[in-house]
C-alpha cells in the first residue's frame, strides 16, 4: 500500500486526466440521488438517467413514493434490472424516510444503512455528493483500480474504503472516488488501456507486467564467425 503523499500524487495525476469528475447520475436533491443510486445496482448510469425523469415526476419525494403500488413502480423501473427487488427497496426506504425522518434523507451512515436496500456504498454516494458529509463510495471500479495501482490491498469494499480513507484527507474522499470510478470506466477497464494512463509509471500492475515480460523474454545468444 502507498504512503499518503504518494497516494495524493496519484490522485492528483488522475484528477488532471479526468477533470471535473463527478457522479454521472442525474439528481436535484438527496432523495433523487438515493433513489438513482439504488437503481444503478447492476445497471448503467445512462439507463438509470433515462428512467428517473418520469419516475420523479410521478413520485417527487419520499412521502409520495412511500404510497406507491409495487406493480406501478416495477413497470417504471423495469429496464434497470432486478426491478421487483428494487421496487421493494424503494418503497421501503421511502416509508422509512417519511415515517422516521420527517421526509428528509438522513445525513448519517447508520441512519442511511438502516433503510431497506441501502448499503454502505449507496450511503457514501448520497453523503458525499448531496449532503456534504465526507464519504468514499467503493464500487467495482474503485476496487479494481486501487488494487492494480497499489493504493490498497484489502480484499473487500469495507477494507479498501478504510485504507483509502486513511491515505487521503476527508475533504477529498468523494472526489477521489469519482476520479477512480471514471478511470476504471474509461481507461483501467477489466482489460486496461495502459497506453492512455497518466499514472502508468507509478502503477504496480504495469510494473508486474513489465517484470513478467522481462523474465519471459528469450535470452539472446551470440556466436562468433
């Protein structure tokens, strides 16, 4: 795992490669971002963004969504996948917000993760982007990039979140997550495009590949004439 100064240099370099990194989900308030993030599981942000305008026109807040019928909600979010499970989660979380939090999305990790369908990653997205509370969302892109580069060596999202949070100041957690996510989507894909990466000289993965290629290269024999 890197030192804090090294981690900051890597994130700074990636920030220059991905200026203005931000969540690609469209939202106008914390409730909309919470719903959109739940819908984004096993889906794409583009797909979610195509669904949410009509959804929020019909159910603009927790109170109205808490009264939604499951069948009606399912039909509106069907294209995001796992629509029955997601509809149950959305109705449940809306009821929790309406009944226990006065209709306002709570601004704490414990309160958010107590809502149906809201895990730590989703809570961190909402805290960091919509509620002004430092949060470091860790998704599959963050896991892949941080492991390859050498920013973290944890085996799961919780461990990686703790390691990354320890390396960076809290004020940068959400931005760093956005940067790593975009880098994972655009460059450090499952099959990475290393030639387009601005931190390849600092990347453990690139170093391992270079070392492996060097060891596998055939020896060159010279003969006299």
